[in-house]
């Protein structure tokens, strides 16, 4: 293994790869953004906010985010069923990163 150069920063790729495995893909960050912005959303509200997402893809992405403990799915015991989604505590801990990404985008979207 070679010595790092003077200004080179050593980065362990494992945490980066883990984080991307949770939020990677076209829709997950968008879903997290809308839940951060609106706090609580129902399935159809999310589907309307995410222009172009299919029912199958939204269901899959919501399941994956729920299984990663980034969002919470709350189903009310009523007929017709009412289901709401919101950020978990773990999901909220990701919001400073999302906020920085939004700020970066705001600074550079006209480049």
C-alpha cells in the first residue's frame, strides 16, 4: 500500500457505500425530501408529488426506506384503510445532509 500524498484525504469507502445502499437510486432522496418538507404524507400525496413514479416503484421504494428504518409507515385500523408515512428518528438524522445538498444545488443550479 502506498503512502498518501500530502493533501490526499484517506476515506473509508465502506460507510459511503452503506449510506448509498440506503438512499441510492432515482426516487429515495425525493421521497425523503417530500417527507421532510411535509412531515406526514399519504401514499397518493407522495405519488402526486413524485411526477413520473409508478405505483410499483413507489411501493418498492417506500418498503425499502421503511426496512432501512428511515421512514415510518403508520396504518390506521379503519375502512377504507388510511396509511401515512413520515420520517423516523433515523431518517431525521439524515436531514442535515439533505439540507446541505439542497443548499449546494441552490448555489450551483445556474452554473
